[in-house]
C-alpha cells in the first residue's frame, strides 16, 4: 500500500497482518478522497479507528494541517508510528493509544474531517457521531466519512448531520455526513 497523492504521494504504507485491522485499499482511498476533496486547505483530522493510519496520513498529505489518530491495538499502534515517521513531519500527527470511547471523552477543539471505520459499524457510528456533536468536537464545515461493509445501512441523519454522498466500492460503502 502507498500514499496515493499529495506531499507524501507514492510513499509506502506499512499495514498490519492478520484480522485485527482492515486497511482501506489504495483504490478505495483514492476514490474516497476524490469524493470528498480531493485536496484541502488546512484543518484538523480525527481518525477514531486508525488501523495503519493511512486515511489521516493521506489527508495531511493532501493539505490538512494536523491529525489525531486513535488506536487501541498495540501492534497497530507500532505500525501507525512507523507510518507517521515515514512522513518526516511527525509533529503534524498525534497518536492516542486508547479505546475510541475513552478518546472521545478526552478530545478537545474541533475537527474538520473525521474518519470512522469501526469494527462494528452501524451501532458504533450512530453513537459516535452523536457523541461528537454533543461534545461540540465538529467544525461547522465538517465532513464525517464513514467506511462500512456495503450491506450496512446508516440513517439519513445522525444528530445535526445528514448524508451528503454515499458510494459503494467493491465490498465497502463510503457514507459522508455534513451539516
């Protein structure tokens, strides 16, 4: 796997072997960013289930200022740190080594782009987006990008966000919520 585009374009990404994470393929990641960007003029990213960190590293590569990555799996944390080092701009990234629920209680400031690709998609996404809104962690122009299995049906609206775009890529479905 590689960073698709931007400042780090073409650089290799390490991924974790096994079943604990499902890295977003280069093809899906490229299509996802074409759907939401493809480039950005600053802002903060939150990747609540970081896995290898590829989504938030891609976002910073494409112009976001900084990213907060949350990952509970120790082996995945090591991969995220290696991938952050590959950027040679580690100051732009913060890795929180904890469960997403705990991170939600500790986060502050607002985020302009949020990636949600949890292991148990539907229930977790609705609850998480609701909590992000209640804690006022989302900017006015936020995009919340949810990656799920294509069979998962997310609601049209969650809290004060509604579906802006939705697209199926192979076995994955990408749903983007905005205000």
